[in-house]
């Protein structure tokens, strides 16, 4: 019997016999691109090292008027945190602030002023000019301690001040120098990212072989590449989630080590405060046989005639000094969780019963994210392989990547809280429900697939109820078979239809029983009893809220700056003369995701499909997706408000519609025609811009995220990108 090594050798030799020229060609290009990435990292990204090599460094320690410590450091204090140097009389190209790395890490805002041949006095911003901007320096980032200056001629006076109120003094300074030689810094992360971008550009170039590999014609090769792509996507998403360690809730020896209990490989811990523990507390309550949370509301809340008036609550809390739980449902003297219960039953309750600890919410978000990416890829493969015959591997990847990257899940990973979990899990159940339905339509014995599909779609209600609108896709998928052709009225058809309907009935019965046990009403999920920033019991529906919400969700252009990550919060103004619930958002999807610019041509493209096929299934699916997306945006605006995480509710519908529209266009073009080549080039540009926006949005500094909790570490990201500063 041959050994494992012999089997591997045999497979390798057999593969190489048939593909040696292609492998050599590919290896040559990969090595060449890695060499380009290496050259960029060594020479371009380390340009400061080369430009400063000839500088004559001048140490200014002797001119410091600061208190010295026992370890020969200089101490900046709340009283004395300004350094001023007169009669420098030198050309100053940079400043080096060498902070002691052994002190507690923090990010400092440094204000620099100077006089030179063009300025006889210190200058600041005016109505028509912008002065020297403040610069952020991390005491734990060597690269940020070198600050390049753009002066004119000789500098006479130099003033350096640690600005801002949120500074932890004293600050230890080891050295200060001008015209310092910048150290060489080979940044491995930057090298890998650069190599990855170059490899992506190579893979998707117009003449790439991936556009000649058919999904249907070469299934093994295409599936291998698709699986590899999904693995890379999942790895990148998991890496991004774990980067925001302050929201993960998992500790190990080398990760969140301050919260590690020293036992086992890892342990969980609570993050986000009391408000973030709702699901964990509900699991504990269920284990004790209760449906309300264990914490007792304060007596003043029970005595209030209207506990849903936030202003009155704040006054009562201030008067008594007794806090209350925010953003939970309050009813009949108890706190309840109004968020969908399925995440608790799926993650929190089993984890608590097994370990006695609280399930880390971020891990649940990651699991749901992985399930969503897998489901999206499988669903897209299903359409490409069985409903369209000319889809190439290149086209599949050009559509799969924005489908999973631009649909809003990256923002849910950025804030993997209990707010994000029901949305993420609802999306995961939705795509798998659609996939199982599609599998069932293509088999002679579809009952098990219909059961699985409808179960997934029904469980969506227990996660994110408004996502149930995606179940409307069932009408174009099954109407022709069971109504038009009257299959429903046959014994077999009735059995199949029962498999479609039964899971909805079972899940609905369970959820209605859960609602009735809590609030005495079958369809009351408790959202109206929410102790939030407005009185949900009186919110109602108002048409005046729609215009600003739809503009923000769809049409608001992105607000950009010239500093990484370039995207800024979008401005918001409204003429709605009432209370608007609004968090920070970053632009509407139609303005910020150019891949959606295919949608204005939907009517003409659908006409192409109607001329090509007698059935209207795909057309119906596209129409339902677009209508569902608009309905979801309206429902979110009316029921809750305008929030960035809500973009994930409806963005997937529009992106999925674009995928099918592009498939239709591709099906009607000659693969080697000028029009087909133009389609690929235009689509490549639109996808690139859409993905770029979505990725940059991940790094926008926000309250509560990594950039806010660990600003000194976030500065390393800034320095990695802005290598020229």
C-alpha cells in the first residue's frame, strides 16, 4: 500500500504534467508581484528613512526647562507641558519627540508653532488660511514620534505644546531633537496588504484567466477558487473583529491579558457595561424559569405615571440617585429584553447551562457572519450554476465580493454588540433559507429542503422581525409551480406546500406564546415598552420622517477629507419639526456604493430577460428584492430611526438584485464581444470603488470602538497608511 507521502507525490506529479506551463507562468507573476511589494515597502513606504539620511541631527535636551526624574527622563506636567526654543537659526525638517515607552501608553495631541523666513511671528488658522495642524503622537509608536515640518528657510523660534484636556500627566520625555534621522521600518502588515492588493489587481485584470473559466464548464476549478476566496474573506473578517479587542469579551494569555483569569486557554468576561448584558441576563433568567430580567427596577420607576418619558426618568433618577436599565423593555414592574429571542436560545442559554458563564456576544456575531458569507456564496453559486449558463469565475467573484463586503456586515463586525447580533443572525438565516428553497426547486423530492428553508426564514422573525419581508421572495419562486400549474391541489404538491408552510406555523406559535407570556399579547414583541431616548408607546408612524430618512439611507453623498481613513460622518439637516432619532451615518448606499448604479437600468435589463425566457421567476425575485429593500428602510425609519447598523437590514436586497441584473446582461452578450469586455471593465471599477468605501468605513474613528478605547494603538494604523508624514 502506498504511503501518504507517495500519494501526495503522485497527485502532485499528475497535476504538474497537465498544468506545468500555467503553474510556471502563475508562479513567475506571483514572485514578480511580491518583489514589487517588497520594493514599495523598502523604498517608497520608507521614504522618510532615505530623505533624512543626510540630516545633521541637533539634540535640544540641553535647552529644556523641565524637571528631570531619577532615571534621567524629563517630566511634562499639567502646569509645564510647553517646550519653547528661541534662536534656533537652523533649517528644521522634522522634530523627534522620544517619549519613554515604559510609561502608560496614551495618545497625545501636539501643537507645533514656529517662526521662519516667511513668518516673523507664530501663526494660526485664519479666515483664509490654515495654520500648522495639530498632530497626534502615541507614546508607544516610534513612527508617530517623528514629525515632519514644512518650513521656509531658517527657523528662529520653535514652540511645542501638549494640547487637550484628556491627558494623563506626568509624561516622561527621553529626548527631543530636530532633523533626526528617521529609522528604517519594515512593516510586515503593510507589506502583506500591499502584496494582497497587487495580487487582487493581477487576478482581476481585464485579460485574466478567471474570465475564461466557466462556472458550469469547469466546476472543480471554479469551486476550488471560490472556496479559497471564502476562506480568505472569513479570515480577514475574523482578524478585523478581534482587532477591536475592547468589544470581544474573550481573554487569553496574550489577548486581553488584563482580563485573563490565568486558568485554561481562554475565559470570557463582560464588555460594554450593564446595558450590553441583556442577552446574557435573559439566559440566566430562563435558566431560573423566568422571562424577565433578574434586576429589580427602582421604586421610582414603578411609581411613575409614564415611565417611557425620558426627560421625566432623568429627573427622577437625578433626584433619587438610583439608576435604571436603559434600552430594555419595561412592563408591569419588570425589565424584559425586546430583541429577538433566537440568539439567546441558540448561543447564550446553552453556553450558560454548560459553563455558568456569559456567552461572548462578539463570537456570536462572528459565527453568524461566517454563516452569512457561506450562505451568500452558496446562494450565488446556485444561481450562477443552474439558472445562468455563461457566468465566468471572474464575474462570479466580482459580484460575490461586494455582496458580502458592501452589505453592511463589516460595520456589524466593527461593533459586535448585542445590537448587531440579531441583525447578523437574521441575515445569515435569510440567505440559507433562500439557498435551501433554491435547492428544493431543483430536486424531485424537495420536502426536506423546503422544511430547512422555511425553518431558517421563520427563525428570522425571532432575530430581526422586519427581515421577514425577504420571505416575500417565496411568491415568485413558488407561485408558478403551486398556483398557476395547480400543483398545490395534488397530493404530492400539497405535501410539498405543507413543508413550506409548517415551519412558519411552528415558529410563529412559539414566538406568539413567548410574547403572550411576557406582555399578554400574541404579536407584541415589547419594542414599544423600550426605555430609550423617546417614548416608543407614542412614536407611531409619521410620513414627515420619511424624507430625511430615505435621503440619509439612499442618497446622502459621502463626506470625505484628505486624511486617512478619508470618510467622515455625513452632515444631517431636516425640516421635520419633531424629534428625529439619528446616530452617526456615512452616506446613502446609492451614492456610496457605485455597484448599485446598475439599478437605474433595471427595467431595460428585465426586458431582456422577458424576451429570453417565458418564465418570470428571476424577474419576480428582483422586483421583490427591490421592493423589500425600500420597505425595510421605511420600517426602520418609522419604528426606530436613522442608524448606520440599520443599513445592513436592506443593503443586501439591493446588492442581490444587482447580482441578478448583471447575470442577465452577461447572459445576453457574446463572451468575446466588445460589449462583454466593456461590461467587465466597468463592473471592475464600480466594484473597486464600492469595496474601497466599505473597507475605509471600517477604520473611521468612532466612540466606543478601538480608536476611542486604544487611541495610542490606532495611531499605528494611521502611521502605517500615512507613511509620508
